[in-house]
C-alpha cells in the first residue's frame, strides 16, 4: 500500500474525480443528495483542494494496484485528520489502520471530526483507539450544517 503525497495538478484532479464516487457511496444514506453535491462542489473541487494544500493541508492518494481513495491531514498542535475516504471495495481491509500508523511518525495526538450518523466510520475509529471528546455543529452555508463528533487518539510519548 502506498500513500502518495499530492503535489501535481494531475493528482488533484484524480482526487476531485474520485471524491464524487466515494462521497455518494459513503453518504447516500446519511445526507441528502443536494447536500452531498453542495459539499463536493464547495470542498472537493480542484480549486478548493489546491487552496487547502496552499493553506497547509497535505493530501495523499491511497494506492494499491490502483487508486483506492485519498486522505488529507493538517499538522497543528495535533495532527488533524481532515479526510479519509476510500472506495467501497477497499473498505474493511485495514487501510485506515495503515494510514493512522503512518501518522504516528509525527509523534502527536490525532483528532478528526466525523458525522454523527456515519456509524461505520465511528466504529472504525473506535477500534483504533479514538475516543469522542466533543460534539460540534458547523454551518457550511446554503442552509447546511455538519453535525459531527470530535474524536481523538492520544499517544503516550
């Protein structure tokens, strides 16, 4: 398994394209189609990804024999796992665990936000040792909100 740092327009374009399929797989039973479309256009179009990279986010292509998905982090006081999305066929194969293990190199606690209704993702994070530490509702515009748990994985250093 490879985690390839995204540094080219070509890889940004791949992530924007993959996100449409992955998000529709992941959120079809959680969010309305209108909200999925709005969030994709707002946060995962090529320009938005490029702007996030310029703002200090690191995007990674997750690749095996072909592209499996993508992830995004930002190094702050803690590591913020902003995104971890993989195609349905690659779920439950340990990719999240491998990526979290890679993040241990930063020797910092890791935190993330996860939709309160994304029970599969919440369970996956809990299996890796993440704990819910807060709840947050974020207005993202056009009448939509993100209703999330904040979860954290703490390391004893």
